[in-house]
């Protein structure tokens, strides 16, 4: 399980994500997997070697290498690019893939329908400006208030060699957006009214017979 927030170098904003296959469920059902992933996340964008994990956690090498192999196969981690390594460094360094920081699942057929009909592009375009405006406002709020500053992602560090962005910062904004959407859909009177008008909600609770 994840460490206490105060002891972390890399902050955690999302604490779980959906499992889409039996293979994922199998590897993530093991405590050792979470220890390895958490330790790897704390290593940041530079990643960490299998030997460092083995030494740090005092684990059997076979267990660590097996877990890393599965995590790599499932795209939870990737190898630090050779061309970005220090001169003379030969050992493989593993980095947490950004998809594990803000992962969500959507039915493939439904997703394909949104794309084919052109709805996804339209929705994205409609939401782009208000969401970016909100992100800027939220960042300013967190930056100006002492009680919130400790939650801000670390600047100018841990830039991913693949996407050239901070995974920590991406998770921060993912968490804000996901929590806002959840609050709006589950507790908003306005959204409840929207559903009622379209026959998807009722003022009365009807028990099925």
C-alpha cells in the first residue's frame, strides 16, 4: 500500500485505478508488486534498477525480476532510454509509466463509437477552454495559500524522458478533474434535474417487485 503522504518525495493524488484483465488482477494482487511500484514512483523520472529494489526491500532477485517483467509486459513501467543514460551506465532502469498515474477504463466499443461519430472531438473542444481556465485558477489558489502549497507537484524535476512532462503534475490535475466530475454527477441537483427530464431519475424510490 502507498506510504504516508508526508514521507513521499513524489506525491500521490490518485490511489487506485481499474483493472482490465485477469493478468493485471493477478500481478496487482501481490503486496510485493505495490512495494516495487511505489518505490519506483519515488525514484522519479530517472527510474531505478532491479538491483536497487532488491537491496532496498531485501527481496529475492527472482521475485523482483519476475514482477518487473510482468509490469513491463502490461505497460505499467518502461525502460529508461539508452540515449539518455549517463556515459558508461549499462544497467536497465525502470520508470513508472504515466498511464498508471491517471488510469481509467472505458468500454472499447463505446469509445470507438464516440470517435467514429466525431463526438469526442466536439466534446473535447467544448471543454478545453473552461477546463484550462479552471486548471490555471486552481494552480494559482494552491500557489498562493500556505495550507495548500504542500500539495503542489514538485517543479522542474522528474520530467519523463518519454512524454517530456511531470507525471506527478499530470496526476495532480487528473485528480482535481476526476473529483470535480464525481461531485457534479453524484451530488449535483442540476445534474439530477437533467436526468429526470430525460427519464433517467425519479423523485420517488420504487422498489422492484
